[in-house]
């Protein structure tokens, strides 16, 4: 009886290391990239193996991130309950797990999808787990901006999994997530400013102050709003997406403007952070819905 409980607990701990909620959003944007890359059905093989490979690679990067951040996670209220700081798993076992699922991901993508997707996925994994977590995160307040390139790659990976090439439309999806990342994460950084300062992580609110960070959040959100209109202007999407992008963009801009003007509402940064997650999911859902229900009918 005790053994079965321990095995179940270990499974849940390994699962938590993969940051499942984050990976689900990553995989979803990759799937949207797959469907948008072709007029019709992207093909079962690319969809199944591409999703599996990208998901496993993202999970591997998340586990490596947990290992590399374990020593600072124990000092932060938001992260001290994670499996490694709590001693539920050893760093060695986590590294073995991350390596194993990462290797499986590369094998799947290289042999069952295509080498380009495997190579780009590997670069993204190294960019996030290595360059961002090991260096950029601790080296510069622009860590989120520069490191955001790795997190913005999934739509391109989904696109190449189906077509075997990178196009301007795939890069546009990449750009949307790239511009979304700083205002998304800086809102969290404001809410957790003291914790980041405590562990010497140079997040923008720590190095340049909250007022400067709030202005940057507003500027990035405005730029994001403009960029999200381009899929309609380039005829990549139709009117349903356009209306959705405008509605979601106005709502996100409202949060950014409120954060810029109101420094007294201590709950507002976390509200903005949570909304930003829903924003991205809904925006990409609108792209997918529009692609199959309007763009195909030439009703834009």
C-alpha cells in the first residue's frame, strides 16, 4: 500500500516539473500553427507526432528550468512549493527525466516529422533552458525580451512540422507571442518584485523601478495590439479574427493603461498577468476558428 502511494506521488511530482499549464499553452499555439499552415487538414502524422514531439521538448525545457532554478526557487514564495525545493525529487533524477524526454522528443521530430522541425525545436530548448535560464535571466533586465524568442517559437515549429519550411505567416505568429511575452511577464515581475530582488534576479522592476516597467508594459501592449491586426491586413485571416483581436486588444490595453495610471492597486499586476494568459489562448483560438469557418469561405 505504501509503495503504491509513493509511486503515485512521484508521478505527480515529475508531472509538476513539466509545468503542464505552460506546456499546454505552448502546444496549443503550435497546433494552431499546424492548422494555419495549410488550407485543409494538416495530416494525422504531422499533427500527432509533431504535437507529441513539441510537447515533450517543451516539458524537457521546463524540467531543466526547474533544476537550474532550484536554489533560488526555495527563497521565493511563488516557487518554494515546487518538487525540487521541497526535496520530493533529487536534481539528478530530474536531470535524467529531462534528458530522457528531450531525447525522445528529438527522435520523434527528426524521424517522424522532419529534420527542420527537430533542429528548430532543439535550438528553442537550448535557448530557454540554457541561454535564458543559465545566463540571460541573471545577466540583464532585458532577459524576458531576449529570451522571449525561445518561448515564441512553437507556432513556427507547428508550421514547419506540416510544411517543412518557415514562411512570413509563421514568423508573424512568432512575432505576436514575442511581443506578448514582456508585458505578460513584467506584470508578474511587478507583483513579485521583492522576491526577485531577494535572489538577485535583475527583472526590470528591480533594476529600473515599477514606474518605468509600467510604461514599458503599456508600450509593448500598444505594439502588440498593432501587430495582431496584421494577419487581417495580409489576408491571413478574416473578419472574425479581426473583431476578436480588436476586442481582446482593447481589454488588454485597458489593463495596461490602468497599471500605468494606478500604482496603488496591488492586485492589478496579478490580474493583468492572469488575463494575459487567457488573452493569448483566445487570440489563437480566434485565428483557428476564423481560418476554418470564414477564410475558407472567402467571407473576410
